[in-house]
C-alpha cells in the first residue's frame, strides 16, 4: 500500500474523495494504527459527502478534533471554487457552503435558463464571472469547450451540476 501521508509524515490537511472514505469502513485499521494528532482539516473532493461518511471521517480519522471541508471544483475550474472556511463557518455534510473569493455563482432554472433568486431553489450551477484558474480550452478542442461550458449561457460558465441554495449555503 502506498504511503497516504499519515504513515511517515505529520500531515495537517487530508483530502480524499468520499468513495475512498467508504473503502475504509471495513478496514479502519488503516487509520487507527497511526498518530493523526497533527491533522487540523479533513477535506472532501469529487462528490458531495453524505452525513454517514462525514460522521465516520470526523470520528475515525479526525478524532472529532478536525474541521471538515466539503469542496466543489472541476478540472475546468482549475481550483476549488466553492468551499467552507474550516473553523470559521459551520459545515454541513454534502454542502460546499459558499463561493471562494472572487467566485460569483448563480443557479439557473434548467428549463427556462433564467437565474433563480432567493433561498430554497434548485437548478443548474453556473459561475457568472471569470477567475484566474479557469480553463481557456480543453485538449485543443476550443470550439467544443466553448460550446459545452461557455457559450450555453451568455454570461456564465456552465458547470452542468445540479445544485440548491438554502439560507446558509449556495
């Protein structure tokens, strides 16, 4: 098994996808036999983390001493674009909470394409303004990239992800 960081180093942030977390459920010895006292933040990427996985991650890996950051990003965004600020904002399993600095998300009605305002709405996540790490093209297929991600909405980067907004998060 490759060194995942906690075996030989004093890591402070551990980032893993929820499906990898679930693989530890039946073999928690991978984390229980190591000193994880240096951990401060547990991060989740690639898919929303469900409450069961979040609780397991918090209790078994973080020993209830770490903040958990469920993040949203895509290859095309080039960086995390929606994330809580661990230790500052209360986190919710399955929710990346708020946009990172300079990111302006919006939710569009999937049928009309109109921007949905207010809370308790669901639709398609778009990012309204460019940011430094945004992809300029993908695999020399510039027209395809623009047609899929950029020109679908006249004002936004289309993530193709369904999302919702509540009182405390996007």
